């Protein structure tokens, strides 16, 4: 495994990789808020699986965002907030489900590539599965729909001013329901990276921006505009997903691993 990875991350990746092999899992999902390290962890798990004599195919849900033109159409016909990528309903779930199904059937598949700088699809690549699991990573993976009462309460200023009739919220909620009853049923192991608090999510994502070319960085205000539409679902997942995930990793303020909870069955208690 790469020596550039922190020791704590290598240990975490080895724990998760061992769990996938012990469970003979064909699929796994890594979920957690933006900036928490899902992509890095997915790659580390892939390396750990190789060390253990297996392999992995990694799919990023981010690559399956709808094209800019498709989101523009949603913005005109459903709600203007759907012009922005991020929430359920802005991904091509049908394409993703087909790719996942074909990989599990042993077929080579063409998957899209999404450029966040262009905010659009930028090409395609071909991948195939050998014998190891397919690992899906994405911030909203595993989200399930909220109840009506919770959905009615605006969670921030964006919802109060731009979605007073709950059109956008209800659309996203229905998309979460379709994801849960659709391709998520093929996911056998769910890993959730749980933040210590929601404020930390903004700080983590801002740190990621500093690693980009200066001309392409979002300002703190611009980043807040990007994260505000995600706030509802991030908050809901922190409440709801730990009680259902197979592996819950509680993170500290600098993304350090505070604890790992591995479960053979999904318990009923909630919270990180």
C-alpha cells in the first residue's frame, strides 16, 4: 500500500477491506459529507484489497451527474435550484444502475467522466471487474427519504427564500426514495464517515479548495452557496445513517479516526 498514506488511513482501509472479504461482498458503498475523504479512502481500500490478494473497481457517483444541459432543463421545468449539481435528482441514476449491473454481470462498461471545473461531463472511460468488489463512493449514497413533518421545516435561509413551497425539497426527497429502492438494493456493505459536527463539513471542503489551482478555487462565500443545498440531506444522514450502516467511522475535527464500529447486523439505535 502507498507509503504516502497516513498510517491511520492505511489501518482503516485494511479493516474495511478485511470486512469485505470476510463477508464475501460483491458491492460496498462509502458515504459521508463532502470533504471527509471518501475518494481517498476508496483508493486506499482498493490498495488494501490488492495486498490481501483481491482487487476492486471504484465508481464515483460524482461522475454520473447529469450534463449541464440536462440540469438546465430541470431548472426550467421543475425548480431553478436543480441547475446546480449535488443533490439526489441531479445524477443519472438509470445510467449508474446499468453500469453497476453490468459490472456485477462481468461485463466491461463505459462510464462517464465529470469535470467539476467545467461543471459538465467531459468524456468516457471503459472499466471492467475482475473478482473483487465494486466500491461506490458518493456523499449522498445511502440516503433515504425524510418524513413529511421533517421535510416541511426549512433548514436554512436558502430553503426559506428559494423553496418556500417545498417543490425542490420534495423533488430531492422523491429522488432519494428512488435511489434507495433502486440501485442501492444491490449494495451489500455500507460504510459511513460521520463528521463531528456540520460546521466541520464547510471547513473540510474549504481545505480541499485550497489544494486546487488558484484560478479555479471557490471562495468561502461561493463554497457556502454550493454547500447550502446539501445541508438538509447531510444533516439527515448524520442522524439516520449510523443506525443502518454496516461500518461507522466517527471522524474528529481534522478527519482523524476517533472510532470504528463494525456490525454484523444493522442496529436500531441512531446517532454517531
